[in-house]
């Protein structure tokens, strides 16, 4: 069995233990000082060092081995220095397993340009996209030094540079951190995307200079939008730099088809020995497509956000429990699901909670959706190890 190991700090390693024969899918183990992560893995997003509706102890019981926490939000509140004085994120939030922090780059985009113009990583937010209004004060201004942004909390302006991002993430103390990057929009021109991608490469070098290692390892981020030449160039440059892992970020195009093309251009060019993290992607079909192409880690707010709006994940697709037809449905969300929600409650009761906007409803639906994602990733990993990934994908996406 072929073993591929990370070559960074001895406390960090990535070992590929099985490659699928028919695709680029792979199963591995990512080792950190706080524990190991079996890959492929879904990483729940604890934006403000919390999952809305679930205690971290429950996440451990479900079996999650790693969480993603948001640098941008913790920088603004309570502040990275306060977290550092508490002993770092692990002690502050009482999470004993591995943690990731993003660089803050995506939030600068999403709460700036993305919010103004109604665009996300793939395409547009329905009914929200609009042409830029240049008379308005810009929420984000980007230059070579970094990104100057207006706080969504109080309107104060802050400057986030590569060095500042690393400083904040080191103070927060997560095991795995990300280099600061510029996340471009699907609306961005080729010329601007090329400029931003080159800037991300220069920022990556600055992050590496500011990074001191120790109990942390850093991922670089590939950018380039939905442009093949920019993506391939970025994959080669970031892949060659001495990062422990590689993230794939930025705009992945305006459609699912474009996203798959971006992955086809990018993933084959990344070093085999480094873990690959696809940032901000959590749709079930997207995860299967990305795993098939060689991605190892995924983070996304979709499972928890859906739960807060009354929607649940099942093997047959989403169910919107807000729909009144479920008020008389005595079945669990899924008969074979072993989560506490499905074992104890009917669709009827859960529909009532969702329609009544009860906090308990959010808690129960969040538990189910995260349990579903954890079980899905375990099944994907098992299928790779058993040599049946393609058949499992076909079964799940039929």
C-alpha cells in the first residue's frame, strides 16, 4: 500500500492510505498535535467559535474530528487577543480536537463585494445580483498592502494584511491555518482576476515569511476564478511553495459545470503528498464530484443554515419541513438514520417546531443535518477503501 507523507513539522503529517483505481479519489489520515482527521472529511463551520444550536460535546459524540472557525468574525468580536489570553481557541471554546481557521479573505469578499452585488462562490444569490453602484462608499478596498474593510458591526474601518491575518490566526491558536488571499467574484473580469491572483501569490509569500510554524501548519490558497490559464498557473505556484496543504478558493464559476472544470484544471496539478481543501463547498453532489477528482477536505455552512430554515438532508434529497404536508407525517426524517432526532421525533413534530420557529427545532434539525454529513463522509471513505467509490456515487446521486 502506497504511503504519502507530509514533510513539514513532525507533529503534522498527511498519509494517503488508499487511492481509488477508477478515479482520483483517495482516503487518508491528516495528523495534527490535537488529533487525527480521517479523510475525505466534512468540516463543520463554527463561525464565531460556535455551531448555532449544538454544543461542542455533542459534535464530538457525533464523531466530528475537526471544525472550521472564522478569523474575520473573531477578530472583530471578541478579539484575537482576548482569545489568546484565554489560552487559545481550544481552551476558549472547550474543543479538544483539531481546529482550522480561515484567513479572513472570503469574509472580506462576502461581506463586501458579495453582499453589495449578491454573488457567491458559484454564481449569484437568487434575486439579489445587481450592477455596482460606484457612488456608494466601498465596503472593501484592496491594494498591495492588504484589504481595508468596513466592519458589519459598527461601521469602523480595519486593515487586514497577510501579516495581520497570520498574527490573528497564530493568536487564535488553531492547528491548521490559511494564507491570506483575495477571493474574486464571478463578476470580475479576466484582467482583474489575473491581477488579484498574482496579488494572492505575493501575499502567500508574505504569509510564509510571517509564519513561525510551531504548533500550527499553514495551507496556501489557489485562486484564478473560472479561467483555465489563471487556475493552472496558481495551482503550480501555490503547490510549489512550502505550505503543508493547499486550499482551493475564490469563484468557482457561475454554474456547477464550471465548478467541475475548475477542479479538473486544478487538482491534478497539486502535490500528491499535500492535503487539498475545497473551501466553502458543501452540496452533496459537489462533494462527490470533488472527492472523485482528489479533494480531501470540505467546509460549508449549508447543513446548519438549512436547519435554521426548516430544511433537512436525506439520501433522497432535501425535505422542507416548513411545508404543511409534514404536520401529519408520523415517520422520522429517515427511517435508517441513527441520529437522536430521527430516533426520538416524527416529521410532524419537527415540522411544528420549524413552522413555530422554536429554538428546539433548530437544535434538532441541526443535529440531523450534521449527523447526515458525518455519516455520508464515513460511507464515502469506506467506499474508497473497499474499491467501490464509483458505484456508491452512482447510487447516491441517481
